[in-house]
C-alpha cells in the first residue's frame, strides 16, 4: 500500500489537544500545520476552487464530529423505498474519505467535502458508544468503521484503532469490525481484544487489485496481514465485494477463495459477504473521466429499482451461486451473506427466504457470541 502523507494539515482549535491530533502531529512533524476555527471556510474554498480529487486529498483535516458518530448502515431501506436484505449492521464514522484510489469507489460521487477528514474527538465517540451499548437490549451489535473511510489505512498516523479495540474488549453487547484494503495492522497485534474485534478485508483477485484498486495493499500483503491477525487471536472476515464479471472471472475468483482458505483457517472466519459491482450513473461517468483504462464502466450494467446500475440479475445470481459453492466447500460453518441485494436475489442464491435483519445479524455474530 502507498502510505498516506499529506502536504498540509488543518487542525480545528477544538481538537488541538486531543490524543488523535497529537498522534498525527507526532508522526508528521515536517508537514505544515494551520490551526482553524472551523471547517466551514475550507468547504467554501473547495467549492469555489473545485480541486481535483487527488489534489484535495493531499489536505488532512483534524476536526470535531459535531453530530452523531453512530448510525444504522444505509444498505437496508434506501431512499427509493426499495428494500434490500439488511444484516443489522451499524457504522461509526470516525473519518471521511480515503487516500486509496479504487476505480469503483462510491466516495468519489458521494462526499461533498473532498479533503481527508479525521474526527479527532475520540473521547466523544467512545462516550456515545458506551451510552448506546448500555441501552441496547440485543446481545451483540456488529459495528463497523469502514463506511466513509478505510478502517486502518490511516492508523499509522492516528492510532485510532487502539482505544477502539481496548473499549470493545470490555463490552458485552458490541462487536467491532475493522474493514480495510491495507496491511496496517501493527498497532493492534499486541492488544488484548478478547475476540470482540474482527479484522476484515475487502478482497479481489490479483488481476482486479492491480487494474482497479490503485494505491491499495496487494492481495499477498492483505493475506499476510490477515495471517498476522490470526496469530494474534483475532477473528477474520472477508468481503468479496464488488464481484467483477469478466471473461476469466470464474478461474480467478475460484483461485482467490482457495488461496484465502489455504492461508487462513476456516475456524477463524465467522463471516464472508459477497456483493456485485454497483454504481450510480454519476459514479459511472466519474470513473470514465478519472480511470480511462478501467474496463468496469464499459460492462453491460442495467438500472435497478434503487437507482444503481448492476449486472443483469441472472449474471449476479450465477456469480453469487458459484462463489457461495466455492466458499462452502472449504468453510461449511462460515456465515455467508449478500450485501445490497434484494430479497428475490437472496432467495435464488441461498434457496431460502431471507431472515429478518435481527435474525441475520444474530446468525452472523453467533460464533463470536459463543466465544464470549
């Protein structure tokens, strides 16, 4: 992975003394720092200046999250009212934006603030989580940090993972998931995690990683990091998402799954998600402009009820069924679920009606509940 290093750092006065801010400044003593009252002027300037995405990402903003960190994953009920199968997932947005350059990344068309942002008021995040978990009647909520940013790609600068892992180690009702395309696991290997943190990787065949996932860790680097986490006792998960349809996809994905299970014990993998390539029309146009050599926008993608473009349903079902079979042959007890798919696709793939979100969430986390 290409490590992130900004050209400039903006520090909001309200977080100038926070542990996260101090971690970053300690790691980057040579980078110019400007202290600001708020990010509003930076947002206005970026809208007027309209910098390219790579240029904007060279600015790192350390600011306060003024709203809620915690929210339900938006994958279930979406704006059009179309209901996708929901896995009862929750997210914590500790940061916003990613310095890596995956051609298909939805953040390119989603974020209105193009800079790299870290919410440095980590104490507020932990206090909010403690309040929510104490009030939660369910046994285990699965909470991820990888919705608007890679969970670990900035951890060499922020060390954000350390207080999070230490917090969840003592929680009876919460499970933390780090989702990453990096190999930045050094900070967490020696922590007492009590199996309450799952480290997961979004993963693709080497062909796709090299062509479409720029500045990310290689397939071998990700699997080596996963091996290190297994040695440290962490549960491991994988997200084969997005699945890409191309002439040699069956050979490449079958080999990918075999390599995963040749290197990572199935008993260490409580869940694997699978999802197909999905883009909005706006994102498809951005992909064409930014990644002229990418073949992804050239594929035959059709409009779906939620406004996204996907492969034809028979192609998606075929891919899911094939991948499901390859995984189950090596890991019959690992829970597999689809992400951002409709009830009818789920039924065709798994030959059963989808469970409701709470039952699916319980199915996914059950191995970790048993460990607890």
